[in-house]
C-alpha cells in the first residue's frame, strides 16, 4: 500500500522568445513555461522504482508562478490519500478536487484554477499509469465502456450528452478495438507540423524547416497569420509552393481578429486551398465562430485550445461553430474532462485535432488522440494531431514521431516527467539560466 506523502510544484520557464519560437500574432514573445507538479509517495511502482507522479500545464511566461500557487492548493488536498484506492476511482478523485467550493469560486472551471487543476490531475494520471505499469492511453483503452463513462466529467452536459448516450458511443467503439490498437502500434497516429510556421521566422527559416520536417514524414503544415495580410499572402504562397498543391495547409490567427476582419482576411487567403482557419476570433465567441464558418466555407474552422471547459465545447458543437475540435491537454482538467469532450465530438460527428504547441503538450496529447481512435470515435477520418519539434529533450521519456506520425509509447505514465537537468537550469527565478541573466 502506498500513500501520497507530499506534492511539490516547480515554476519552469524556457527562454523561447529569444529565437521567436512560439511567436504568433497575439503572443509575439512567448517564453514557453510549465507549471510542474510532482506527487511523492512512500511506495514503489510496477518496476520496483520509487512511485512518483509528474504533471504539468502550459503557460508562456509571466504568471506561471500564480498557476503553481493554485496547483499547490489542489495538491495539498491529495496528501494522505491511498494511491491504490485513488487509482481505482479516478472519477472520484477528480470530483474531489474539481468540486472544491473555495477553489471553484476563483474560476469556476476556467482561468488559473482550471489550469492548476489540469496540472495536478495530469500528475495523478501519470501516477496511475506508473502504478499499473502502463502508458496512460493503454490504461484507458483497456477499460470497459462502463469504467470510462464513470471517469468522464459529464456534469452540465446531459441536455446533449446524457450518460446513456455517452455509454452507447463507447460500446459502439468496442468492435474492432484490438485491431485499432494493433494498427497504432504498427503505424502510429497521424500528425501535422507547426514547427515552421511561427510568425517571427524569416521566409528562409520557414522553408528550411518545412524541408526538414518533410524528411520526418510531415506532409501537412500550419502557419501563424494575422499580423499583416501582405506578409501572410507571401508566406502562404511560399509554403504552398514548398509542400505542393495537394497537401494540407492550415493557418492559425490565435484570436487576433474581430469577426468582420476574420471573414475578410481568410477570404483573401482562400486561393491557397486551406484546410482550416484556427482561432479566427475570441475563443469565447461561439456565435462569432459560426458566422466566420458560414462566411469562409469550404475552409473549415478549428478552435478549442482556449476553450475554458467542456461546457464551452458543448456550446461550440451544438451551435455548429467548429469543424475541427481542438482539445488541449493543459487547459482542460486532464483526462476526465478531455474524455467528456471526445464523447461530445463523437456525438456531433466532429473530428478531434488536438492542439500541441508548447511544453509537454505533445507528450500528453498523443495519449488522448490514441484514446479517441481506439475507444471513442474509432476513426482517423479528418483527424490530425499537432506536433511541434520543441523542448522534447527536457523530458525523461520524450514523445517520438516517425513517418509523420506519433509513435506508440511503451513508457508507463503520461510522458510528463522532466529531467533534473531541465529543472536545475530553467526553474524560475533561481535556476542556473535565469540566475545568469538577472
């Protein structure tokens, strides 16, 4: 029997603003950051090692310490918990934290407190995977439909997704599950790259990275847009020429436009045969997204990385305001809420194409894409998961890609443990890097 003895939070910041990595129209100077959570126990894992859980959420610099402080408040509530009992009731431990009335008041279920809950629950899921000796996607895929529906946070969704309908979706996906797992293990999950598309990159750097990513098998590319239309036309022209006429090209405005500007701007770029426009306007504007969608078709609208919670996704999906559902493993409250959104998307027959730019998001979200394919939608149709070739070297078990696909991980947990070298160098403000530039 293992017990949680303490929970630690660490503010990690990487100076990505120095080379414009992560730059877009709304966020020109991002320092990719992780509010990092470590759950310590007095037990051992399936391999006989010290049983520890690691989780994080993603921010872009200032304020990361505030998220860490909120995560510490949630983490403190786990101290003394029996790990086996917790792992046997992952829906119950989620509700125990998510229903904290005093913390909810600071959201509810949005902003800093929801990011913090995500970080802590990501660590809890990593802990559960390590306890079982399985990667999180596999741990979930081997659960029964009844077990999965008990994990999913279906609160406030009953008007469109009652429990019975959620269970029906999961039961329908049981057929062929073993074959889909074998397919994943053989080929991996399809992905696209944003590595070349940062707005601060020169045309030369963009084209060089497109060529490098093509060598890794990536044939679908996304570019950041929205600062200057003439620049966007030039960059899209060069990118389209580089990838060819028939490969997917997507654009991402990162919320910079109002609705009329979004419609005008995207229609000016229609000549490039775009698959989607991502976050064309405020992430809270459901009806605005629907207006954009109607006005720029057949270009699809993708959104969701800044959706506060599953209820926002319910509104977007019910209103027909998104063509591609973009979950984020650090903004939604971990697996429990992500599973609810996967079920919503399956109910409305909208493909899930997760966001993954940022520290650790690729590591986590490929688990959720694999879960969707194996146990929820049962389909690749219309689906691509984002990949950014950035900061993976700071993880003990970094995600792997080959032939433009995420490869199945055999490592127990959620791929969220960071190296001690990363912590020593980039913890803020006293890590060796930040101490050297003060």
